[in-house]
C-alpha cells in the first residue's frame, strides 16, 4: 500500500473497511462493523490513514486508524501525585479506544506515527475541552509494551485489561 500521511475522519462511502486486517479480530471487527455506527451516534470519532491510491477507482484502503472518545475516571485511580491536585469526583480524560495498523503496513513505524497523530489530535482538542490524561485499555501484553515504550504508565486493571495513561502535561511537552 502506498501512503498519504494525512489522517482523515472515517467515511464509509470512501474508505474500504471490509478489507482491513491488523491481525487482531477485535480491532478488525470494530473498524468493519462498529466505528461508523459509533460516530453516527456521537460516542467516538475514528480517524483513518487511507492509502494514497484506490484500486481500480474503488474505495481507499485503510492503512491505520485510531478511535478516540471522551471519558472520565475516578480521581483515586490516578497516581497520588496527580490525584492530590484534583477534585474529589470523576475527572475528565480522553480515551484512546482503538488503534491499529494494517498487516501490510506493519513493521514500518506506522504504529508510532499513528500514536503520535492521535496524541497530537487530542492535544488540539484539549485546548477547547480539558482532560487530565489520555488512557488506553490494552488488548494484550504486546500492546502494553508498545504504549510503555512511548511513556504510558500502568494505571490499573479494568474489565480484564491493563489500563495505561499518559498525562496531558506530558503530552503538552511533546507538542508545545
């Protein structure tokens, strides 16, 4: 696949969700059957990195995607150094709900690019709608290792997954 490095909002009329395969059934199912519906009802936003050319004038293949959503967590789940500065009720966070790279594009650093683009997008949103951190619920240990490599820390275990976070102060250091 040849790449155009601009992430755009998922458009099921333009992007070929049916052929996406990242090697993880749950993520494949999400982009194929749930992402567009979640956007329609306003619970998340999915951004895709389309291939730069379409096969035979058809839809653009998806090389990578990420999905974000607003969320909140209990103040007590955050590290004490962060929590002590916050009010005693749930605090706003951004949820990096899904992130995946097509198998044909893996091994080229596109996971890192996708994560950076997601964090950059959330940093821009943070200027208008504040959050304390970005959280991610890791699908497996490979995902945990990936996020840890880029500064995410273990927060807790949530619904059978390791929940990790990176503070918006850390994200600010990347983009300001």
